[in-house]
């Protein structure tokens, strides 16, 4: 018998949100994010240290006995909401969620796995699963020597490499990482080339496949929270701007046509929050319905984030089309997230299979 999901934020989660938002407000303003993105090196190492190590958010999913916080996916989702609101370039989703969750599915008593989890929990090491960002939970894994479209590989210290005989941890120095041109300037992609030799074997093939599925499922579920953060910022910024912008001696936000568009968007954001929270709660409680909740969240939140970002650009009119305004960063993040960890269509197909309905065409 399934338990009722808890979609509300706890006091602890609200306190965590306040702390993360305060840090990002001070250290990850849109002008700074844009300036770093222009250089091709969007990461702020000092900010990552403050967020991941000093605040301890990198270890939220890691048990206390391994140096983590012993929290749940609900708390990690709060962090991702705030990172989405600021489109902060940080390897949190790839390292602190996907890679960490993959390792947690292995034998944590093994020295190699426990040691790597402790390093990740401390926030001083970044690990990335060497798979394309577009890889959906349950999809076939790339087994070639070169894998393209790997998110945050350029800042990784360790690469988790799936091979036919298992999962390996490979130090960045033993791999070739070549940056690629990405639509989303705040989440760089790279091609990763790792030979068959080298690295530390963490698990056999069967265990590795299950662990990677678990990591990707958690990533897809919590990506919905990042998409929620993107959509919330776009809506709030659009409402603020249309209150201040005047035409015919009236705020443009007072025009009925624009009111209707923003009201519709508000409803979509509210629904997206429910879907994202449901996915995070299902992952946190280990619910058997977690795959269902994740597919629902991704199928819905991807569309809402893109719609909110498009409305943000359009309703800002001319200024929204400029490079100086951050709206384009949110639109690019939303579009890139739309294909990350499975497209909405892929998740609708998974959803149809889970509930035994004919797949949508």
C-alpha cells in the first residue's frame, strides 16, 4: 500500500533554501554568470567550495557514516531549485546527484567506493558519469572509447566510466576531455575519451547497469526541480518587468491579454511544483512508484520551463532579445534541460509503459 506523498516543504528545507538563496544572491548574480559564460569558463571555483564544501550540500545524499549529511532527495531538490533560479554553472546535478547516487547503489563497504563517496561528500572532489547528458534512465549505455555530450566533464576530477565488464573510476588525468560547443553556456559539454585500460573497477557489469539506472533516475527526477527554479524566476521576472514597463501611460502588465498569459503561466508553474515535489518525495522515500513520478515530472516540467523562458523573452520585448539581459541564459538552459536525461517524449513513452497504456505516437 503506497503512502500519500508529502508535497510541502519542511522547516529544514525552508532554512536550507534561505541559506542557498542568500549565497547565490551574493555570489551568482546574472551579470557575473553572463560575464563568466562569455569567457568560456563559466565555473566559479570559490562559489562551488562555499556551496558544496562549506555548506555541505554536496553530501546531502551521502550517509553520515561516509562523511555526508544523511539527508534525502527532498533537500537536494531544494538546492537544485535555487541553482535553477540563478542558472548557476555548478556540477551539482552531475556530481552530487547522478554520480553520488550511482555510487550509493554499489557496495559502500568496499574501500574504493567508500573512499570516493567520502571525497564527494566533502565537496572537494567532482565526479561525473561518462555518458551523454541526453541519456535517459533505462537507455542503452555507450561503450565506445569516446563519449560526446558529457556535462561538467571539464571540471571533473574523477570520471565514472561504464564498460562492458563493469563500472570504473578513472582519474581525469588519465582521460582526454575536449570541450564542445553547447547551447547552454552555463552547463558546458565535452567529449571524453578513455581507453580500455586504466581506472579502478568498482562493480561488475550487472551491478553497474543497475547503479547507472538508479543514478540517472535520480538525476531525471531532481532535474525537474531545477526546471521548476528556471520557470519560477522567468515568471517572477516577467511580472516585475510588466509592472514597471509603461505604454500609453499604463503598466503593460495591466493589459488583459498579458494578464491572461501570465495567469496561465502561473498555473503551469504551480502544477510543475507539484510534479517536481512528488518526484523528489518518491525518490526520498524509496517508493516503488518513483519511476512513474519521475516520468510525470519530466514530461511536464520540461515543457513548463521552456514555455516560461519563451514568455520571459517575448514579454520583455526588445530588451529580452539582447545579450545583456539574462533571459537568453534561462531559455538556453530550459531548452538544454528539455533533452537532458530523456526528452519529454521519451518519458511519455516510459509513462505509458509503466501504466500499461498504448505508447503515444
